[in-house]
């Protein structure tokens, strides 16, 4: 049998280390030495490969990971299937490049260690990876999976992406142009790839130079024009912006707007001219141009990031509605990320218009709008969030509760409290976490009130545990005293249910880290109830050894 090549062998070792590390990270807290050792070993294996090949590129199938045509990971089952973990959320390719640091790999492995079946994680795999903003870890996603049956115009977007002229097409056009020459004695020399690239650069540079000269001429005309001529010249400037955007040259469009801004801010410029020039910015904010920009963003590396950010800086609040419309049509994660950032910037100018996106029929658009409102963090969003809390989709309601917790303040507590009684367990857990994020005295009192209520005793253990973990955020004497009282108190009736509460209280004491709780926990460790004993032991280790 043919032996595998060195790079295939190393790739398999890397993936084996990822699988082992995933299990270790689930078993131990981040400050445990075994946790750090597992990450260190995985990084060592990956570094060995990257020193050898500079990049580890994996193709992702349902049950397999491949390097080129070679299978380096295979698992036909559903449990702990590394390939399926990525495949189910639409990932089809992933790569790790040389230069990756231990911290970046650790962040990736922590995403890998999420148990989406048992933990109440509020995002999917792709979203969690996107939020990390990795520099040396790239991935390609089949976004049709992420839309979850929403009817995107898939074929139309695909045609937009493929509409660019290929290298072969440009080469053929170049050769055809030469063939059309009337001179018959010309000797044709085949064009090389290097020649083709150089030719493309010249064409692009010449086009840019011509546009810049045109813009310069239009502004020179403005300086010398009579008031009656202002409108016509500004219309030409708007045409220049439209032409530049349509051809993916955002830098030239920005150049027009920069000059317009400078002139409108000049004390020497006539007021009539300023009035006409101010029309340039709404034009750049129009639905027509925003839609074109969305298509360019979806097409990939067409728009320069710096130029795009400058362009957004010139937009008026009129661009909010078109941007929200485009957001629901975008296919690529990078494009959505860019538009979301633009809406965070512009949304501050008109929160009411931005909140109008909460009425969109597509759940994923509504969730993105809530995320944007959350990033803005203005107290004015409270009422809009409360209305969105009635949305039928669980993912939207979870995002609302996260936003409410981060927003804080007394106004968000009543709607969060209502969600503690939601029929869906995941929503109830999200509400508990939102109270912990809110961090107010009212939030703490709400948690204590629920724990001491009659209904709490019959809740599932995992849900009870969430309450005590949330309560441990308050490092205060009354919380410590309450937890100590729960741990020490015994019951004759419903003993099993009460012991679950005592175990949760022991867990909370471990999170508080107060050494004054150790005598009570030592005593609880000797309990004949194995469940109680294990939780007391775990709390003691956390307090004494930080793990």
C-alpha cells in the first residue's frame, strides 16, 4: 500500500489534535493547566504543518475533510463529527495560514468546543467565527444554507459574480483587436500572463486618470460658472458619481464628494452653489447606487475597504432604508458585515427609521437590525426592542434579550422578567442571562425573587443552574449569605428537588470564590448524595485552586 505523503500525514495529526482539544476544552475551565496544554499541543501540530506547507487548506464534506483529493479526516457518525460540525452550517472550505498566533487558534478551538446540542448558544458556527474576525483563518460558506429556506435570488447573484471579464476573455479580445489590423505582414506574438496583468493595470490606471481629469474639469467649470449654470454642472457631477460606482470605482465617487464637501464648507462659495452641491450627497445615498454597491460587495474583492468606509461617511440618513433593503439580499458574509457596519454608523442619525427594519418579514433581517441597534446602544432603542420581543422566531427573541441585557437600565427589566415564563426553555435561559448582563440591583432582586418562588423548584436542573450562575455575577454580601443559606438548609419533602437547588448554590459559591464558604462546602462534600458531593467538590477546587 502506498504510504501517505508527509503533508497528508501532518494534516491528519493536526485534525486529530483538534478533536482531542475539543474534548478537553469541554471538560475543563480555561484556567485549568490541561486546557492550556491541549491548546499548546494543537498549536504545535498546526505550526509543524505550516512550517512545511505555509497553508493548510481543507475542503469540507458532510463526513470528510480533504486536503486536495486526499481524505485527512473521516467520521460516518453524527456524534463528535468534526466535518459535520462545519458542514451543517454551510462551510465548504477552511484554511489556516502561516503567521497564526496561539491566541487566534485558541479562539477558534473555543468555537469548536461549543456543544450546540446541550448549551444554549445564541449563534451558529459561522456567526461565531465571523465575530472573532480571524486574520489567519479563512473560510468559504455556501450561504444558501444560512438563509434557511428564504427565497434569495440565487441565480441572479451568481450571474452578477460571474459577469466580470475573465483573463481568457480579455486575452482573446486583445488578440482579436490585433487581428483586425489591415496590415497583413504583422507577426503576432502570443501574450503571456505577465503581459496580460500589466495590460490590465494600464487600462485601469488610464480609466482612473481620465475620471480624475473629468472631475477636475467639472469643478473648474463650477468655479467659473454663472448661477444659472450650477444645476447643470452638478447634474454632471452626479452622473460622475453614478458612473464611478457602477464601475466599482468608489474612490472616484469619494473624490467628487470630498470636493463637494470642501466647497459647501467654504465661506467664499456662493450660497446658491452650496444649495446645488448639497444634492450630491442624497444622490450618493439613493437606492439605485446603494443596490449597485451591495452587488459589488457580494462579488468579492471589487471594492476597496477604505474607499467604502469613506463613501459611507458622506451618506445621509436617507441611505438607511436602501441599506436595510440590500442587507436582506446579500449572499456573502463579508458583504453583510460591511453593510451592518455602515448601518451602525448611519443608524445613530435616525434610530426610528432603522427600527422600521424590525417589521421586515424575514427573520434574519430582523435579527441583524436588532444586532445593529445593540451595537448603537442608545437608550432610545428600548421601546423598539420590547416590541420585537414578541417576534415569532426564537432566534430573534434571543437577540432581543441579549440587546436588552447589554442596554441595561430599569426599563428593560419588566420585559425580560416576562420572558422568564416563556414556554421555550432556551428563551427562559436567555432571559436569565440578560438579567445577569443588565447587572442592576433590580435585576439581582428579580433573580432572587424567582429562585425563592414556588415554581422554581420544579424547573429543570440546567435551568436552575443558569439562575445561580447569573446570581454569582454580584460579588456582594447578601448574595453570598443567600447562597450559604441555601447550601446549609435541608428538607424533608421533595428532597431530590431541593438537593438540586443546593447543588446549584454550591456551584454559585464556587463561582463567587469566597473562601468563607469552604467549611460549609467541606461538609456538603461528605454528603451521601453523590450529586451534592460532586458539586461541592467542584466548588472547593475552584475556590482553592482556581479550577
